[in-house]
């Protein structure tokens, strides 16, 4: 009888966070590909899910939809889930009392960001409350909490009695993330200029990146603009000295369009200092694009020497270097650093985590 690792794939019906949904599927594929002998991967999904992951041994479809399931699990109501080894690529997990010693039941969860604690204003009150309630359940019942960086591990340790149960397992760029053959056409369809830098971050933090681009006399593309924030970002760009025609604000894009935009950038400027996995910076490095990032624990952990991690007041100088004399070197360093991250490697560490438990 094989050992089954059961992965919670809660966003197969309703995507609430596109990056985490992609990560969950990519990790599951990696778990299937790296499964030790005698081990298999199964899935736990909400009602109505259609799981398309080759190699999945079994899919347990629960009676509740994702929204109802999130509410039930928040209250510790987990009918139909069963036991065994359960790994959730998010906080969405059946966190209840179980017996790891005698029944070999294990439940592990994953935290990709601390927005609910550090930036609750960017989320709805219900989402903030749900995250905090689920972390409290994790403190009581999770056998391990997975985080993607050592900086986050330190922060999470301060949120509850978890220090001896925190494990660091990094994320990665989406599988096969590369500039598509029709990238130039995609950039044209998105009405982007020939030369630009991509600025990522929240509205409050990206001012420095916008100012640096203005001083470098280059257009800016802002990715992942949340609904309703376009006017604020446009105002911030204007205040930084960028004419309206030079600030190109875009919402969330699919993998091919996003890869086209990032690959065509002269550099990517990551301005957020939040404790969160820097999805776009990692994707940019995977494409060999120079990365300039504001100094933070997360950026130091993840980007390391794969980009220019500098204090906020040095962003302008760093960007000028990345666009000029340092461009070739920064492209090489970015691509080299990106090789440190893969979903296969992350999957192997998840298997090792459950073996250790």
C-alpha cells in the first residue's frame, strides 16, 4: 500500500489569488514528479472542481464549494476530509485535532505573505479576519507551517507559538515561464512602448520607482494594478514627473502576456518592503531581466546577488546602472540566481518535511 500525500487544491474552481493558485498546481506537479518510491499524490478539492494534473492518484471532492469550505474550515468543521498526510499550499486547510504519533495524520499549511497583519488596508475585513483565524488554528493544530523566506519565518514566529514548526521552502516562477514566440505582438496588443521599465509594489511604495524612471527618462509599466487603484497610480506617476502618456498601468495578466511584458523590460524595479514572496522579481530573474529592489529582508533573502538591492534613496542610481554600464552583468546575475528556485526542488523539500514529521 502506497503512502499518499494529499494536497489541498482549493482554487481549482474559484481563483482568489492567481499567484497562489498557479503555485499550488505547479507544486502538485512537482510532487508527482519527485514522489519517492511507494508514495503517491492525491488531491482534496471543493465541490465542482476539475483537477487536470497528470499522475494524481485520487481526487476527493468535498460536498461544499470553496467559499462554504473556507467558512467551515475556519470553524474547525471538516466533514468528509479524512486523515493521512495533508499538505496545503496555502492557509486553506482542515486544521483540527489529530494524532500524528498513532494514526500518522499530518497537516501542514503555507503562508505566502503577511498582508493580513502588515497591510490589512489592502484586504477586506472578512479576508483579514479569515487569515488571522486560520493562523490561530494553525498554531493549535498544524504540524508545520511552510513559509518561502527566512525573513518571513522570523516574522511568523512572532505571531504565535510556532517557532519549532516553521519550515522555509521557497517558491519559483511558473513552470515553463519564458518569453513566448509572439511576445512582440503581445506587447503591441497591450499598447506598450519600445523601451520601458516595469515597476511593482503597492501604491504607497512605488513612488521611488516612478521617480527613478522619470529621472532616467524612460516609460513605466505598472503590473498587477488592483481594481480601482489606477487613478491613484496615475496621480503618483504624475507627481513623480511622468507624463500621462509615459505611465502604462495594467492589471493582472496571464502567464504569456506577463512573460512578454517582463521580458521586454529594460529592468524591473521592485519597491514593496512587505513580507511576501516577490513573485514578479523572481519571474524577472527567470527571464534574465535586471532587477532593482528596495532593501528589505525578503529581497535580501530571495534576490540576494541576483539584482541590485539598495536603500530606497539609492533606487535612482541603481536603475541608471542597470540601464547602462551594469546591464549585461545584471542580466547574467539575475538568470544565475533564478536557477536556485524550482518547483521540483520545492516539492522534494515538501516530501522531506513530511518524512521528518
